[in-house]
């Protein structure tokens, strides 16, 4: 595990924090490997219900460390999997909720990884930039597909082609962010949401996430798929606990489920 990736488990929440503030939390191969390991092991650990991804020192991440990047340029999908691709697969592959807490700079993959998180909070001083074309590079991490789908093509082009910098208000307006908080409230807000998710039925949470990750399809077909999952969950022990708790006027306890 890299010293520049801090991992903390608390009440079912695993926080993965980029911890290289003197280099603006720029990501190295070792950091990608450590962050991927934290996601992979957390996915396999029944006690981990939710992930938070954050940065230390008032910075989310300035993206790839250019020196490290130039020493071994990654080739995604080309034979041996580079650490950055492993991180991408780990983030895409987790069935558990992922919350991002963005303070300060989010550059390059610091923005594109947010597209694959379920909830994104940002402080009022957060800023977002994808300078791929400015560096004579192409967009990455599926951003050329996901951003136009999220924001519309002409808005996505403001980031991916013009290379504009968005502030937190712009991020909230476009739908990149769930909410914007004061700087001092960011970590608390993210943790409160994570603990709330961790307390919910894990099977139902996985089902909701999986449904939202499905590609667009005929609406009638989607309704059928939802209906099948709904019927299956009606027969689950999780639902029995939820219904019993409702009738007993108490909070349901899903701690025994995984």
C-alpha cells in the first residue's frame, strides 16, 4: 500500500484518501495500485458497505503525475494492465456505493472518475478541469461517452474540447455534482451520507446501483427487469426485516446481511 493513499474503515465506510498534498495529490502508478487494492479488497469485505474517495490538504487531485506518467505511459487495453487501468476497473466494478468528496482542484482523471461515482459532493472552493486537448491528448475513462450523455454534447465540449475550468456552482448546475457544501462541512456531509447508505439493505442498494448502470434500453423492457428484481427482493430476508421493523415502529437492522 502506498504511503500516499490513506485507507480508513469506520462504521461500514471505507475512506480512500489521496495523500500527497505537496504535489497537489498528483497520482502515480503506486498510488493507482494502492487505490485499486483498497477498492478491490473493500468489494470483497462484507464489513465495507460504502466507499468515500477524497483528497488531503484541501486538494482532490491534480490528475496524473506527469513525470511518473512519462516514465511508463499506460496503454489501456494493451496486454499487461497498467495501474491506472486497474484503478478504473476497480471503480467501475464495485457493486457498492461510491461517494466522492471533492475539495479544491480536480484535474483530468480527478474529474473523469467522478462520472463513475454514485454521489459527488464538492466544497465551494472546488474547481474542475479536463485539459486533455491542451496537453495534446485524448479524453479518458469513458468521458467522451459519459459526459455528452450526462450534460449534452455542447456542454461536454466546454470541458473536453475547450478545456474550460468549472467552479462548484457550474458543476452543480450541469449535474456533475450532487451538492455543494462549505469547506468545513464537506467531510462531515460525505460521511453522513455514507453512513446512511451503509445502514440500508445492501442487496437493495446493489440492485438500485446495477439498474442505474445499465445502458439505455426499451422502457418496457426496463420495467420488466425492475419488476423481476422487485419481486425477487420481496422474497428476501432484507425485505422481511424492513417490513417487520415498519410494523414494529423501529429502525430496521441490516447489519447481518451482506
